[in-house]
């Protein structure tokens, strides 16, 4: 455990226990707190990149200058910051979105997979409103070790993908859609009620959680 100021206690031993390092959830923190936590993570765990999710604009703007001596990856759509060299990727996770509006959540998943050393391929805008789009990339998706499927509206795409793949599928409800979509609750309910056996569902907009689950699946398949 590492005490940081009077506001945080970093769990620097988490990777040894669980295979997944501590990650900074920036929402609700000041930009200075987030940058300080990233710096402390790099100091305490130099063998792993430091990742922050749900970063406000100020952190996204200032990260590169704050860590001028290190590689910094800023994804403004995902609202993620990664500091430090990325590990060599292993395996492949297919990350699919039903629509372009689901990309921020999908890109959070991709940034997390990168930080965890898991390979990924992004397939955007392949939802059920035009199933030919999914079928056109199906062979490539089937080659992956696991799939993450992000969908708002009626949340139908994860069920379809689960019915087509032998690999594990993680569904991510997205807070996208009109009226009754209710901020992702309709998609979450549809995924949880899916008749496609084996679909795992994480919380609304939780691209990070989906990526961690997928990375652990890849790790098990690699014998870790």
C-alpha cells in the first residue's frame, strides 16, 4: 500500500495478487490528484504502464507535459491516459460496437487491453440494423480469443455475436439511445435476459471492466 497525500492509498500489490494493476478512476478527482496518482504508480510499479480512465479535459491536455520523459498515450474519445511503455501484446480480443456512438466505451476497452498487454482489434458500427456488416467481418472476429461487444439502444448485438462464436463474449450496455433506452438500462436488461448461453454482461458503459475480464480470459488461455 502506498499513501499518496491525504486523499489516496494506492494498492501497488494488486497486480501480484490478481494479475491486474491498480488503475486510476479520474472521475471525481481533481486533475492534480489524478496526475499525482499516475506519477506514483509509475514510481512504485515501473514494470507496468499507469492507466487513468474517465479523465477530464484538463488531465487529457496536461498529461503529455506532466510526463515529458515517458511515452504518453491520450485518447480523447475514451478519456484515457496511459503513461509508460506498453507491454508486448498477447492473444487477441475483438472489440465490436453496434454503432459509432458506442465508440467511446469501446475505446476505453481498447486502451485498457493495451495497458494490460492484451492484443485487440476494433470492429466499429456492425450492429443489428444491418447484419451484413457483422457478417462481412465474422471470419476475423471468430479468429479472436474473446470478444467484447458494446451496444446501446436495444442491446441486441451481444446476443447475436454470442450465438455465432465459440469464444467467450462480454457484453457492455452503452448509455446510447432515445427515450425508453433509459441511459443504457434497456440494453442492460436485454443482455441479462439473453437466450444466447454464455454471454457475460458488465455494467453500463464499463469498457474498463469488460477489458479486464477479457484480458483474464486470454491469460488463462495462455496458461498464466
